[in-house]
C-alpha cells in the first residue's frame, strides 16, 4: 500500500511535471529566439548608425575641403594681385 501511494501522483505533481517537461523547454527556446532577434537588431542598428555617421562626416568634410580650396584660390589671387601692384609701382618709380 505504501508503494502504491508513492507511485500514485497527485494532480499537482502531474501538473508541475508537465510544466517542467513540456512548457519550460518551449519557453526557453522562445526566449533564446527573442535574444537572437534582439542581438540581430542591435547589430543591424549599429551598422546603420555607423553608415549614417560615415555619410554625414564624408559630406561635411567634402564641404570643408571645398571651402579650403576656395580660400586657397582667393588667397592666391590676392597674392598675385598684390605682386602685380608692387611690380607696377616699381615700374612707375623707375620711369620717374
């Protein structure tokens, strides 16, 4: 009789056993799937931000490079004009 009671499972123990055997593995698999999905999304978001920052910096640097080139050209023109003016003044002085 003692043996029968030990092999006899109560409904609560059967319910707990079903939860442990069937439901928890499904929850763990589902949980792992969610973790992998969010890892993938995180990686994708990092790549997107990296590309966005790269494009923004490239565009900004191109504008700055263009501005620097314009400044150099303006400075060169001013220098050439100054030299031409000095040469003309020197020629005028020499004529007199």
